[in-house]
C-alpha cells in the first residue's frame, strides 16, 4: 500500500495560532468534529492538546449529521466561544454550505482545513494544497507504471499548505483581518 494522505491533525496548533493572530483576545475555542471519522477525532484531540500554551480553552463536540452540528453550534454560542474550528471530514464536506449557514446564523467565526469550506462561507481555512497532492499522486502512478513496487514507496504527507480567508464573512461578522494576515493568505475571497 502506498500513496498520499491528507490527514493533517498536526496542523491543529497552526490553526490556533491563526486564531490568536486574527482574534488576539480569544480565549475559548469550540471544536466540532465528525465523530464517525477517526481522523476527525484525532484532529479534535490534537487541537485540545495544543490550546493551553496559547491561553485557550476548548469546548469539543462530536457530531454525526447536520442536526448534531446545529445543536453543537447552539451550545457553543451559549457557552460564548470566540471561534469554532470545524474539523474537515468527508461527511462534513458534503454539507459544508449548510455548516457555513449554521455558523452565520449563530454569528460564530469558523476555521477549518480547506479552501472549499471557505468558499462556502467559513472565515478561514488552513490545510493541504489539494491540487499539489493530486499532482504528486500522478507522480506515484508514473513510478508504479514504470515498475516501482507500491510497497516500496512511502506514504507521503502534504508538503504544501494554503491559507484562505473569506473577507466577505469577516465583514459580516465585524472582524477586521489584520493586513499582515491577509498578506500571508494564498487566496482572499471577496
């Protein structure tokens, strides 16, 4: 077995640092994760572990469907979290627009892993550059077709990441994105 993985639980600390850059007074972070996905659970646990050194506490909630996410966001709004990290998963990806609507309804800024979520209305995304992963997967196919044994090729992790910020969402939430953060972004959605 070989290939590339997009599992990026080790980016949890980086996402928290981005939150502190955007919202320096933030102290409480909500984390909504797909409780049916082991990778999503791992990322939620890594986020919880990375929070204390940054002066953050975490309210973590698992969800199985849109109704669970809605309940989690209501709970987080009532608990006065400053921002919610929605851990990307295959299930969440399929209804990312609905998740963005829920976040907007509860007036909670959201951070996630992928550009597609930010295009749907999330505030910030930081995660693997998927087109780069797809190109690298083509390289694997080429090597295998030229005789390499799949078992001899290591499973590779992403090496290129992208920061995406939705300025329209920031404006609707009354958040001013620091120019230094906007400058670092790979994509700004107007």
